[in-house]
C-alpha cells in the first residue's frame, strides 16, 4: 500500500487542565500517526481512543 505524507501544522495553547481534541478523523478509518511537541516544560499528555 502506498502511503502519503500529509503534514498539518497547528499551534495551540494549553491554558488549563482539561481534555483537548487534537485530531478529528473523517472519511476512511485507518491507522494514523501524529506527533505532538510541547515547547515549554510542565505539560502532561494522555491518549484516549474511542470506537
């Protein structure tokens, strides 16, 4: 299977302890990989998947 590389750059601010939706998938359901980078110290990340 050929893979395409599609890069979407988004900058946001984590300004409170809550759930942030980073990805909304439409169309074909398939495996995807995302990379999240925090530029300041102190952020914690957890992954939740449903489906």
